[in-house]
């Protein structure tokens, strides 16, 4: 029964979820607790010194022990200073270290989460979990632990001393305890609810900030600055009102507590006259303790509110850390091949590049409709496969499944004749080259980005990749060449330039399987020609899957798959499909007509 009560009270603040993290800092927490305990003891000594001074030096009118009194008093002052230094230093070190470790843990965990997590959660939401929540949790477990131990010990010690002096007056002071308990039980639910709402709104505001910055071009091009501003203002106003509600509830709680404490103190002053007449030093000590208890009481109000808000932060952080990836390697696979952070590359087999979809069904997590149904396809090593179809037909889904960003809902995907779930994700990803329609470069230089997939790349390999994508002109134009900083997300380069670097990066990684997801859809005609020329060179000796928007870029593919509603409706070479005058023919004809119209308009 005792264990149940303890667990229940801890769960009240969400503490058990943080125990694994706190265990790493048990030494620091012990030092903080011990120094806080010493602070509580030293705080209790002050009124005792005053009592002795008044009763002995004033009432009895003697100075016989004054030298000893002064030495002891100075020793206590020195002890207070040294103890405070140790306590604060360890507190700060624990907080910043805990914040660092939580953020490292969160970032590492985010690397393990599957592709669908990022499609379902905004950058602002994730950022708030990893930064804002961890900061508040670190403060809670360093500063508040210290204050809790110190004040609780002071409260208990002061009550014991006061009881030894006068039970009735002590009872008058302690009347505030049940009042605080009752009011906290009343206000807790509302404080927690409002605190959680404020935190969630704050996450939305962070997300809106992120979208306002990253989507600046889109916002301006759509001329929706006013609407975006109104939406943001609505969120901040919502947070303002919720925060004011929270402040009102906290202020009412604090006011009632202060009022009860003041009445208790007034009662002590009224009834303490007799004691004052008998022994002024003892009465002074009692009043010091009674007044000293008021600060811990006020602290209790604030700390309970912090713990209530802290529970929200703990819940949100632990929710992130407890989120499991939807794509996992089995324990047997991890034991043999390792994981993303500790790969056992000595056990990795070479990848040839044969791919097979075998009776694959697939629907996205949480969706009701299947994107692929009983889908089968064999892609032998070295084959250049082009996939075409309308938007939403399932083209990118096939690429995501090959990359194992998602796994089949039913059926199998085989690589070199084996279900790819029998080997590790990292093993597969190490052999993939993926070039997206919207390229992403990391902050740093062009050289940094080029070697991300192959840190051991030689200068000759880098130069060769640059030549293959015809990016020599780009490098030559830049003052610092390959040491030019690309900016955040590569924003200091044009989309076409970023795509050339992205493509060169994929080449340097020496992939066995190359996937181009509409890689030329967002670039100009000249850059498209450069990339297309590079594609023709790079696909030789590799299995390549090209998801095409512009059909003219896949005319020479070994096989073209025409996809509609998750099914292959036509397959063959370019000339064969045109001769059938079916689905592909209609796509080709329509695009040819659209291009012709666009060319006419461009001349006007």
C-alpha cells in the first residue's frame, strides 16, 4: 500500500517518466539535496542566535560569552556562503548538462523515427519538444529540487522548535496548511489544463514562426501576408487570454494563501504578548520562525504551479521519446547488422541491385485507402526503370517503399532475392542514391555537402562527379569555389544549382540503386539538359528508378511503367507504348500539346 501511494503522488507530477534520465545525475542530485539540507539547517540557526543574544546579552545584561558567540556566528555566515556556492554551482552544471543530454537524446531519437513522423508533425512542434520543454525540465530538476529540500527541512525544523516553545501558537501558524491543501486540490485541475493549453498554443506559435520564415517566398507570391499575419495574431491573442486565465487562477490561489498566512501571523502577535513579557528572546525566535514560514509557504504556491506546468513539459517530452518508429529492424537483424549508430559493417553483404515487389499492398499509416494493391514488379540489376502517371497514382510511394521509408502493409519487397526486412535499414540506405524534386543542402560549404554520403571521397572523385553533372561552370563562377558557403538549406544558390550539387552528392556516394524523384521538374531547361546528360552516364551499371514528370526525359529508359491507382496499367519501351495509343500515348500527347502552347506564349 505504501508503494502505491508513493507512486501515485509521483505520477501526480509525471516524475516516474523522468527517472531514467535523473538516474544519470544521482551524484549531482545528491550533492544538491545535501547542500540544500545544510541550507535549511543553517537557516534554522539564525533565530536561535537571536534568541540567545536577546536572552543572554540583553535580558541578563552580561557579555561573558560574546567572543565565542561572535566566532560561532562568523563560522555560520562562512558556512552559508560556502554551501551556497557549492549548491548554485552544482545546480547550474546539472541544469545545463541535463538540458544537453535531453536534447542529444531527443535528436538521436528523431534520427531513428520513421518518415511518417515528420510528415505528421510540424518543425515548430518538434522544435518545441526538443528545446523549450527540455529547458523547463532541466530547471525543474535542478533548481526546484534544491528549493524543495531546503524549504521542507526548514518548515519541519521550525515547526519542531516552535512546538517545543508553545503548542497553541504553533497550531495557529499551521492552520494555513489545510487551507493550502484544500485550495490546491481545487485549483490543480484548472492550473494543469490551462498550463497544457498555453504550452500547446506556444508550440503552434513556434510552428507559425517557422512557416512564416521558410515559406516567405510563397507567402509573398500568393499575396497573403495579411491573412498569415491575422492567423498569427489570432494564435498570440489566444495564448494571451489563456495565459491571463492561468495568471488569474494562480493569483487567486496565492492571495488566499497569503491571506491565511497573514491571519495566522496576526494571531501569533495577539496571543504572544504573555510570552514576550516573560522572555523577549524566545518570543523573538518564535516570531522569526513564524515569519520565516511565510516565505516557504509562498514558495510552495509557486513551486506547485511550476510542477503543474512541468508535468506538461514532461508529458510532451516523454511522448516524443516514447514514440516508436513504424519501420523497425528486428532484434535478430540488429544483433547481426547493427543499428544506425553502431553498424556492424563487417557483416554487411554486397548489394547487387535486384529489386522485386511481390504481391505488395500498401496504405499510409492512419489512412483507409490503399495506394498499392496486390502489386508485383521485378527490376533486374542494371535496369533503368521509368515510372510515370498522374499525380497521386502511386509513383513516389513505390520509391519510398524501395527506400524502406515505409514498409508494405502486406506482401514483400525483395533486394537481391531476400526480403529487405531480413537485413538492416542502414545496409539498404548505404547503397541508395536519392535525388529529390526539391533539393536540400545542409548548412556549410559546397564541399561539405558533396561528401556527406562518402566522407572518404578523394578530390579526383569529387572532380569527376562535378564534371559528370556539368557543374564546373558553377564552381568556377564562385569566388571560393567548392569552399563557398551555401547558406541555410542552400538558399544562397538557385534551385538549379542546388540540384546539380545534390546530384553530384548522390554520385559521390557510389550508390548501387539510384532513385530520381522528378529530379528535373523544378529546374530550367539548360540545367535539365545537364542533369539528363549526367543521368545517361550515371545509370550505367546501376539499378535506377526514375519518377518522371517530363516524359521527354525518359524516352530511352529500358522499361517505362505507367501507373494508375496503384496498378501498372501499361509497361514497355517508349516506342512500344506510343504505338499502343493507350494511357501513355494520351499522357505524351497532352504534354506535347501543353509544351507547344507554352512555347507559343513564351514568344509573345
